[in-house]
C-alpha cells in the first residue's frame, strides 16, 4: 500500500516541538505516511492562504496537532478551513498529555481529538476515525 502524504498543521508560536516529534515518528520503519513538510513561515495574507491551499490539495490528509493555545492560532484554523473546503480528511491529535489541549476555532463540534500514540497514529492515518 502506498504511503499517505500528510500535511501537519500546528501552532508555530507554541507547538513547534510537537511537530518535530511527529517528523521523528514519520521516520519509523513501518510508518504508513510521509510528511509533506511545507510549513509556511510568513504572515497570514491571501497569498499565504493560496500557498497553503495548493499544498493541502497535494496531500491525502491533514494532521492537526492541538496544544494549549491552538484555539488562538489563526494559521491552524485557516489550514483546517482549507482542508474542509477541499474535502480533505483531517484529524486532531491531543499534543500534550500533561496539559489541557484545545481544538482550533475552525474545527467542527463533532471533530474528536485523539490521543497521540504510535498505534493510534497508524490507525488514524489509515482512516480509522
């Protein structure tokens, strides 16, 4: 089975360490995904959103890493809205087991936040949500 291409959405100001951990997990020998690490480090503008849209359109799904302040991360909400507009599947990962994590504002009420374990990640990548 071909590996799924994944875009990671996360709060740059508070959760870059979590993104680095997920990149590390993607190097696991039996990983079912490859990361399209096209993170955009510029101010949010219409041009930024178009770059994000083209990158999200090119992947199979979006992983949203949720931390303590994800609800205030406008970039994360913009990426989730783009995924919704483009009918790209996405899921929310509970990024910090020792803290209260929150969903981005663009997440739907029915969007569940999943515990981040290697086994869960493999299940979620393969559509088990």
